[in-house]
């Protein structure tokens, strides 16, 4: 399966947009390096705003204990990573 690194390991904040096309469904986002309460938000563009992407379990975030999430809907997404104490990274697999 093809993959693409969106956030290389860093403690710095990062916001990275990406597109999920119909041919890439399902697309999985995975993370490494998150610790404790650190998280990376997954947002989707709606009209002119960015909103939290949701699934059956609520807002989609990557955490130290939930290291992967799968998108089932095409659209314009972005990952929002705040400053972290650890070197955290994220990639997509489709």
C-alpha cells in the first residue's frame, strides 16, 4: 500500500493539508512518538471553515494510545499538531 509522510518527527507545531480522493478510500492516518495527553487533530474543510473530522466515535484525533484513524469520506483534510515534548510524526496509508 502506498504511504506518504505528512509530518516528519518533530516537537514543533505543524499544520499539513491533504486530499482524500474517492480512489483512495479508505485512507488511514497513523502517528508515532506521541506521549501522554499529546494529540494530533484531524480536520476536514467544510465551505470556508475547518471542522473536526468525526467518525462513529466522535472527533478524530491521533493520540499515544490511538495511533491510527481511517477516513471513509473523500474531502480536503488537514492534520494539526501542536508543540509536543516528544518527536511526533504522522503519515497516510491508502
